[in-house]
DNA sequence: GTCTATAAATCGATAGAC
DNA sequence: GTCTATCGATTTATAGAC
């Protein structure tokens, strides 16, 4: 996950992965048949992480607004690494979209559908879907700007505004 | 530009470029010393395109609000290809951010500073910078979602809402 | 300037000993 | 299961004839 985040899929070699795992290059193939399998495992790991994060938020916060703000706070907490290497999810999706094999649509949908449910629970039944897309899009867009312009403040400032927008809902 | 947009930097080979240019593979090196030089030329081509687009908008529209809406309309007009291959600028920046050599920060800044000027001209002197970043971030974020979820309507709908937000300023 | 041919390096993947 | 060694394909880049 870390290597794919920092260097991207195409610029991460199996030798890099083997080195990071402290095993000789050939051993990687004992656990993964192809590089695509490794990518699939990374996607699965991201899915696990997102599910764990959302479950923790659901457990620690009871109101939908508090949950949405907790997600924003969680995402903004990574602003330093996001400014350096981009959003782990966003840049992964961008690279996967240039490929044919595996997709990350489910991964992104997991975020949007969860957010949509929170907006619905907050009483915004009519435009919950739209609000959810806007929230995630705003985060991903600012993550791209923070990364491209090498400025983590872009992301933290955006998160602060998104938080107060939730309050005013 | 087209190949890098569709397949990404890393998945575009010099053979692909030579084939698209109807020249034998060796000939590419007569015009570009390295692949990085080709990437640099593509960045320059994007810069040229953006400058031309913004100049045309400045010439055809006189009020800052009309200019901002014209930019949004321009960007939304590409929603079909954006859903298929991502935002040409955004996905290029994402890939360049994983590299060391060339940067696309100036390319992105060209968009944001132009938008910032429009917001300033529209009387929003205090938060022009922030409004500009939010506008571009919203576009890039929705472009990523449209691409990942393979749905151009996400981008066109977002553009429509961004347009009416400009009206209400 | 344009072409063919190929070098040099890298990378994904496999074979086979232990 | 773990390791070394290496194959085969791909890719960037160069050499040299025309």
C-alpha cells in the first residue's frame, strides 16, 4: 500500500516490493501469481481500512453530522502525506482508470454511499446522494491541488470549511 | 497529449508515440532526446491550450461572472472523455506528482490564478483565492468521481451547480 | 532528415536446488 | 516454504546506412 501510494502502480516494481518485505525477488511469486494480484490485494487492503475507519466512526459518534465531521477530520489528518504523495485512494483510482483489469469503483462507492446515508439520516433525504458526491469530490479535488501545489494547508483549510458546512446543514 | 491522457505517462511507450505519429520508433529521438523531453513538450502543449482557452474566454466575455461560467461550460463540455479517461490536466498532475523530474504546478496555478482574478473582479477581493481553489478543486474532484464511477452525468450535474453558484455570488 | 537494426537496461515471471 | 539464478518480453535509447 505504501509503495503504491508513494510511487504509483506503474513505477513500483516487484523488486521494490520484495525489498520492502525483506524477501528475495523470487519469493513474491509464492504469495502472488501476478502483479495484478498484488494490486488486487492492495485494493482489498484499502477496502478493509475504509470499512474499519467508517465502523469506528459509526461506533464513536451517534449523530450523522458528527460522523461526517469525524470523517472529514480523519481525512484532513493525513494532509501532510497527501500533499507529498496525493490521496492514497484518489491517486490509486486515477491509475486504475488507465488500466483495464481491476477497478476501484466499489472502493470509491463505499465512501460515497456511507456519506449519503449520513446526509439522509440528517434529514436531507432528497439531495443526500448529491451532497455525498460533493463532499467526496471536494476532498479529492483539494487533495489533488494540495499535492500538485505541494501545500498541505490547502487540504486542512478545505476540511475546516467542509466541517462548518456540515454544521450549517 | 492524447496518448498520455488515455493511457497515462507510464503506460505510453515511445513505440506507441511513434506509431501514432506514423514514424518508425527510432525517429522519435530525432525530435526528443528523452521521454522526459516528450512529457515536457506535452506539459507545454497543455499550457498553450489553457492559455488559448482563457484568452478566448477573456475576449468573448466581459464580466468576470460570465467568464467563470464560460470556463465551467468549457470544462463540462469534455465530460464524456473525462468520464472515460479522467481530466487531462488532473490525471497528468497525479502522475507527475509520483515522479521527480517535471512538475505541473505552474499548469494548475495558471487555472487558479485566472479564476482568482475573476473572483476579485467580481468584487470578492477578500476570499478570491479561496473561491478559485474551491472552484478548480470541485471540478477536479467531480472529474475523478466521474472517471472512477464511469458516469459523465456526475460532471455535467456538478458543472450546472457550479454555474448557479457563480450566479448567486 | 529518415530509416533499419540493435544495443542496454529493466521488469515481470519461471525453474529448480535446497 | 525459501532461496538463487535466469528466462523472455518490453522499453528506452543509440548506431549507422541511406
